[in-house]
């Protein structure tokens, strides 16, 4: 029983962490420019292309005044910018 509870708590915590990371993202022009600078530092071309694609989606969401979608795509940029071996 305890094992099931611990597994459930772990699953909830795992799914909540991306949402918490998005909470401190600010979807505005300054935030998007900061992400552009972060993308420029990525040396892995595949990760850089993923980040650029997510940034394009974030810019489109900002233009459409869809803040939640913008934050979601900004989070995708930061995820793509991290090395695959980096757990957080």
C-alpha cells in the first residue's frame, strides 16, 4: 500500500514540475529575446533547431495574446536548450 502511495506521489511530482517551471516564465518581448540569446549558445544543431521551432511557436502565441501557449512553447525552448544528460 505504501509503495502505491509513493509511486502516485512521484508521478504527480514529475508531472507538476514542467508546470512549475512555466510559472516563472514571462511571455513578453524581453523574455523571448532572452530565449533567442540562449538558443544562440546551443552547439547541438538538432537541439538548436528544436528550440528555434518552439520559439517561433511562442512568438506566434504572443502575437495572438495566448499567454498560456506562449509559456508552454517557451518551456519547450528551455527544455531543448538543456543538454540531454542534464536532469534539471
